[in-house]
C-alpha cells in the first residue's frame, strides 16, 4: 500500500478528533475531485513501519476518536488487503477507537468485503460535482451516504443501509 499523507487532529473527516490516512489509488477519478493527486496507485510513499507507528502514536492519545481511511480510495484493488489487515490490527490494539472509511464504491458492492467487519462508518459513493453541497456533514455531494456499518450488517435483509446521520 502507498499513501500521500497522514493528517493529525482532523475534525472534517469523521466524528470527533481523528487521524486520517490518505491512501494512493483510485479508479473513480471523479470530476472536480478534491484530491486527484491520490489517483495513481503507484504515487505517494510506501506505507512502512514508520508510517504505521506515526498513526499508532496518534491513536495512543486519549482525545483521538479514531482513524479515517480516505484517499484515493481505500477500497481500490491495490489497497484492499493492506487496508483490511491494518484495520484489523487497529481494532485489536484500539478496540474503543472508531474506524471511518471513504470510498467511491457503493455499500451494495462492498458490504460483503471482509474489511466491513472493522469499519464503524462508511461514506460511500462517488463525488458528483452537480450534486455538490458544502452544507452536508462528512460528505461532498448529496448522492453519498454516511452509513452505520455495524447496524447495517445486523439488519435482517442487509440490503438497505442504516444511515449514521441524515444530511
């Protein structure tokens, strides 16, 4: 896995104060994306032990609510296995911290992925510039959904996601 940045004390990409890992690789290439530099899966830096430790140092702080995976797209094929393994390690080491994940994929396409066992909140859907709305919480366009993954997976039908928040 490769990444572009680790943001600290972030209040925009999820609930509470968070650390954000901006991974490299995105196949969606949304028009007017706010982070097109992250599209290339071979761009950025190699996610190594030092980067992992930098995130752990942040998660060690009691006032940090959790981690957000963004990018790029953490669900890009170049990222899925490493992101899933890192999320498992985080949940094991920090069971009270939340994991948020932003993806251009839809819930319907990722709900069966093993990564969802570790995700608390998923923001799904491509950014659509014609649906851009700066008043929305934790998302850039009205087609995107902020999904409570645990509640959605526990639903009997599992099809319709449970929203974490309504616009």
